[in-house]
């Protein structure tokens, strides 16, 4: 029996420089796609997959992210007074159980691997998920739930992988693959941002992971990798051979909302998928593009 997955780490300490000036005084993870901030999508997806304990790795200027998950007493009182039942219900549905979110501080953004290492006490001896809130997945089954389904069968480490154009491998963590069974691949190696000619495949790891706690031991080495950052990919690569490592070609489309084009595409795709907005957005796009 595998140890059930109950913990998730949400690294949100990055600077979000690609979204300046929007991110000068507001965390990137608070940017909304349609009407919901990126962080809320990540938390909703994690809760749907059975996660009960959350650790946000934050930094300076990120308090809005924590406040977002608090109860807004004054707002709720005003909504109740004005009989705005729908809005009130929405807030209450999304309320987090008391004590389910903890935060740790990454004082200097030294890289994703360093951010995860900052959560080491929270991780303890348990398997844990990582969700990068700037990766959004539009799918029938939430992406983390798809990973949990594999994890519950196989145990070990499970990461979501997706094909990228060969010429873009230098933007991603790329996997080397062994045996393939349908949508599941055995991960036999991992390289962060390889040049296309050195890339072992065109399958990239996206921001959804289930990892065993052993990864912390490798992160503790604090080795600098691509971009002189402490890379999660490098620590994961060191686990290969010691613990099973699987990749899942998940069902759904991933949007890189840390990038302007990806963010704009997500706005369009997520609004088209909404029954209340889809028809109007589709009509607008048709007219606007043809005019
Ligand atoms: P990104 O690579 O998108 O970096 O981080 P960034 O700083 O957020 O954005 P840009 O590139 O400057 O525009 C991927 C994820 O890892 C987190 C980020 O918050 C984001 O969720 N991260 C990154 C950290 O928490 N700490 C770090 O040191 C680096």
C-alpha cells in the first residue's frame, strides 16, 4: 500500500518579472484567469485530488496570497446585508478549513529547488505534491487527480509531462524516457533547459509533481544548475535509480500563465469553456478577427 498523498507545496516566491509592471505590487499568482486568481485554481485542483495540508513558499510582497484564503468578515457581512446570496455562497464554498494552510518564507528567490527545500519541515517523511500556480491545465479530470490515480497504483514519483516543440526544449525540464505503456512513461533521466540538439526527448515536465520526501536530501546539497539557480529538476534526476519515477502524458491542455502569450491563451480557452461566457466570447472573437 502506498502512503496516501495529503500534502502539497505551492511555490509562489518568484519575482514574476515577465509580468512587470503588473507584478510590481501584486503577486503574479493573484493574476486572474477570467474571474479567479491563479493561486485559487491550484488550490481547488489540489483539494479535488485529496490534498488536505498546504504549504505556500512565499517571499516579500506576497501577503495578498495569504489574505486571499482568509475569511473577509466585512465583505461577507455587507453581502449578507445586501442579500447577495450567490456571491456569499461562492466565498463560503471556497473557504479553507482552519489550519490547513501554512507558509514558509524564501527570503531570496534562489530557484524552484531552493523554494521546495524551504518547505522541508512541512514535507517531513511524507510524499507531497507540488503545483506551480502559473501552469494551468484545462482538462476533463483535474491534472493532479490524474497523477494521484497513477501514484495510487505505482507509488514512487509521478510527474506530468507534455510534448513541446523541439526548438523550445531550452525553456523546460526535459525527460529521458525508458519503457512506455500508453500514456505512462518510465523516466530514466531529467535535464533542465537542454539545447534542442542535446535534449533527450521533446517531453517536458509541467508544473504538477508528486514526489517522495527523499528529494529534500538532494536539494540540501544546494547545487546550482541552469541559470545559476537551485533546480528542482537536478534533485529529481538524482532520485532516478533509487526510487521509481513515472511520467504521465496527462489528458488536457496546459497553459503557461507565467508567459504573456500563454496567459492570454488561457483567458480565451477558459472563458470559451464557461457556459455563461463561452457563446459571447466565441461571437466576439469571430467578429473581431474577421473585421
Ligand atoms: P518562474 O520560473 O516562472 O519564475 O517560476 P518567476 O520568478 O515566477 O517569473 P519570471 O520568470 O521572473 O517572470 C516558476 C514557479 O516557481 C516559483 C515561482 O513563484 C513560480 O510559481 N519560484 C521560482 C519560487 O517560489 N522561488 C524561486 O526562487 C523561483
